[in-house]
């Protein structure tokens, strides 16, 4: 059985990312093997969201004609980015609503 000191030094060798510094990281390519052990929690078209554990998520573009790419996002980043996407959806809806209604600048 390892001694207490060797276990604690092992933990320090692979610390979790600091919440303040880890918000988003880009991954040019992601393989299926890299996703093994990760839980797919949502899918839509060519996109899938995987839980990587320790408050870390991976949004993967799984297009069949190109290498898969992804962004990893911390739990804090999910909330920050989610708010931005909500704003983008409102903006998009206003543009669509103004086209359908034949009016410019439908109020929010």
C-alpha cells in the first residue's frame, strides 16, 4: 500500500484546472478514442455535448466530411457562454420576426 506522502504527491502531479483560468480551450481535432469514457449528454445535428467530469464539458462538431473539432468549457464557462448564446438567439429572433412582420427593429 502506498504511503500517505506518495499519494498526496500523485494528486499534485495532475491538479484540476483552476476555475478562474480555465473557461474555454480549442481542440483542432478530436478522435472517437478521446471521447471514450465521456458521457454524451446532448446531440443536435452534427454537434454533441460530452461531460468530461470535474465540471468540464466538450462541445464536438462531428461532421462526417471533416476531422472532428471541439471546444472544452468549464462549468463556469457553460453559464457564461450560455448567456451569450441566449442573447444571440434573441437577436436572431428579432431579425426573423422583423422579416415576417415586414418591420425593422421589433422591440425586445
